[in-house]
């Protein structure tokens, strides 16, 4: 019998937790629309509201600050719009700043016109340049004092795992009267995330990154009065007018269980850091190794690297044939082996970037799986070295 496959692409999506499957099955077995006033509808509504509180607790938010969406992409698309009503500051939001390493959901999904979007550079580690951020918001405040600027900044990068200084960035934004949206899709459930401590106005999360089902996420807001006046999905006014359409109660129920279990398991997830470090130390023995984002704080489960002489395309195919699943960047970009915009923004040369491989561990990962990967990649490196010497 062939050995079981090794899945090391958890940043793309991770395994659904057994308790999540059970909760979803139970919710599916019960009839009722959460907007109906009869007993069945009220039971479904109660389930949704309990779930809202569980999801809010994962990121230190109030339950009434959670809007359920179809995932992280929709959550960021919903937040990144000029049509924001803020009772604290009536000035219109007319411009968006975004770091150069944002997820495609931000780069392509912002509902600002292209000429109203400014890119903030990052350093070679992939960390946002706070001086450049300060300068951008200061220029806007001086030139357009009757308007506001918004920042989109991810908490942790999906490709490199680099953790951004969101709280420091938020302090700059607030000093100049701006708003900030944080993409916490890769961070929530993996490291502690608290919307208040980060200083964000909005936060996006997705269930399938920490053991829930795909197809459900949330936009979380910090202040009760904040409101997006141009919902993407229009309908019967569900989610208090933020998103029309009947809620996916079973998916939301699974989301809640995943949030609760992920919050309880943050310590165990942190223990993946030594396993990631073991992988990187072993790979360095096979030849010149570059770990992208090394030197910056990173998610404990993520290693993004290139080994001299090994291309992404060859590594991914060879590993897949060996029964091991990894990736060469964002699963949300068409073309899995295209040059990474993240590495380009970090100033990585195209020759080095073409060797990019991402290993992302998850809540099911084991030391034995890591060793299988190391052995398989070592064989790939040896064959590549032999070809180079021929």
C-alpha cells in the first residue's frame, strides 16, 4: 500500500475539524430560515447569533460588529469602498493606500478607482515602510484636509508568513484622520488577533484557514456606527443591511466551532514554529537556501524559500508525484507558478523568485510529515545538482 499523502499547503486551505463537520450536519438537519418569525426561524436565528459571538471572540470584537460574508475576499471587497459612513468623522473617504504585498482580494478588489489607489512599498523582508506610510498620509492630509484616506494592510502575508506592524501603521493612519482595514485571513486562528489592540476599523477573516468550511467569512468592524453604504450583495436587508441574502446557517455554525477550537489551540499552533525551523535548517544542507521574509516576524507555520538550482515548477511536480502537496505562492492567483508580485515588491530577482516554494503547516501537521518532505526535497535537490554538474 502506498503511503498516505502529505498535505503541506494549509495556507491555501486547511483540514476541516471533525467537530465542525458535526455542527454543520446538525444545522443542515434542522429546517428554518433565520429571517422567519416562527419557532423554526427563531431557532435558526439563535444559532446564527451564537455563532456571531463565537467568531467575534476570536478577534476580540463585539458580536454586533461581525458581518457574515462568503469569505475573506468578499469581506475585504466590502470594506474597501469610498462609501463609508463614520459618525466620528463626516469627511468623505476619497483615497486608498495599500501595501505592495497585499492579497489579490485587495489589489484587485478595492472599490476605489485606480487613480485613487496608492501603493506603499515594503523592505526586502516584506515589511511595510512606515516612513513611506507616514509621508503618504501626511501629504494627503495637507493637500486635502476635507477628505480622508484609508489604508489596507494585511496582518500576515499568505505567501511569506511575514507579520506586519499593523498597530504601528494604525497609529500613523489615525494621527492623520484616516481609516484602516486589516486582512487577517492568514493570521486569525494562528496567532492572537485583537481588533482593538491592532487599532483597526475593519478586519477580514475566513473560516477555511483555521479548520472551518470554505465559503464563509466575516467582515468585523470596531465601531458600532461605522457603516458601508454600498453593499456588494443587495437583497432583503439581511446582516443589518450589510449583505443581502439568506445566511448560510450550516456554514456559519461550522465557522463558529472552528473559531472556538482555533482560539483554544493557539498555543499548539505556536509549537509549529520549531517544526518549520527544522525544515529550514535541513533544506540549507542541500545547497544555497534563501528564506523569504527571514529576519521579520513570521507565522509559525509558514516557510517560503528558494534553493539554488531548483525551480518552482519542477519542485511542485516532483513533490506531487512523491505524494506531497505544497505550493509556489498564493492559491488565489491564476497560474500557480507565475512570478510572485509579493517577491517582486520585496526586490527579489526573477531568477531567484522562479524557485519559490511555500510550505505551510497546519493543525494536523506532524513531525513525520515534515521529515517526509525533507527527504523528498533532498532527492529533488540532488537530482538538480547532478544535472547542473553534467
